[in-house]
């Protein structure tokens, strides 16, 4: 973050702390961090990490967006509580009710989103009638929870091949994302994708998800959390392609990169 960002965060933290009538030590105790860290933030000698910003945001009930971008000292406590300029609802407090289907015994089904239906899913994911028309099945071994199955496309997540079905568990609270784990992300910009996910804050305070492929031939990219509609934590996969015990990830990556280099060479020749 820039020096200006540090200054805003430090000033805001000090104002909010005093607004609550807390000492630096008392605030540190509430947040589970050291008092010296509070002092460093308020004096603009350090910038809180994303996890700490989340704790500050939760404790003071002020969005991360507001903490990073705006001087909150211009607002009273009541005005802050009703401020419309909040950030993304990471805890899902204002998210819609997820449409689901149940079988004849009242058990939740697992709806199946096939490759050819993934584009339509982005438009119909909130429509109960659309969800009702999806193929559905049961897998009792998954236990309680809300699950959905997505058929992935392409070779970006090798050794998971195109056509593999990923069964995801609905993630209501986006703060539960574990960096480096795999998720199905449904977003306005990217549609339905299966990637390794990492959370971060951009220099301007925008919270984003960094999506990484297991196939290193594909570059990582960011998706704004404002564009994200659903997140499903991967729980299981199904495939009719049995793995080759002699085929390592390194070998697969090497083969794919060799093929891509050959395609580039042939294209240049033409």
C-alpha cells in the first residue's frame, strides 16, 4: 500500500479506537494481536495484513473498503453504522437464499451443472425453476451440507482432466476461504471456473481473489469479489479416466508445454 493508504488506515484506526473509548492494549486484546502492532499501525509505521484488516473491520463494524479509502473521522458512530459505502459482504449476511431441490424423502439433492450448461448457470443460479430443471443425484457419504456438482472444461487444472466432475460444498461465509485450496468460483467476469484460490487486498483497498491453475502454462489472474456470485469448496471429484501411476504432475506439465510450443512453431511457419 502507498504512504497515503498507511496514513488513512492509521488515522482511521486511532479514531475508531478512541470512539469506543479503548486503550491500545484493550483493542489489541480484542483483536488478538500485540499492543505494539496497534501503535505501529496508528503511527503509520506498518500496514495491517489482510487478516488483521478483517478483524478490525469485524470489531468496529466498518467495511475494509471504508477503512482503506476514506477518512472516517468525518462520521459519527451512528453515521458509520448506517454508511452505505460498505465493501463486499464477505460473511454472506445479505446474500440471497440459495435455491435447492430435495428428493421424496426430504433430503437435499446434488444438482449437476454440465459443461454445456455452465454459461446458462451464470444467468440462472438464483432462479429456483432453473435449478429444479438441472440433473440431480444423491451421495450419502458427503453428510450434511449443500452440495453442487460442476463438470470442468480444459486442461488448466491437470491432472484433473476436462470432463471431471467436481462436487463443491456451498460456502456462505467467504472469510472461510483457505488460501491454496481449490474452489468452484462463479463470477460475472469468468463464469464457472475451478481454481486454487488466494485472497488479497489491492493497493486501492479492493478485495480480490487470485485464481491459480495447477497447470503452470496458465497465468494466475484476479477476480474482484464484487463480481463473485457463488463460491463452492471442492469436496470430491468424479472421473471415468483412471490415473496413470507413472504419470507425474511434472511430466504432464512438460507434455502440455511441449505441445503448446509445437503449436506456436507451426503457427509461425504458416
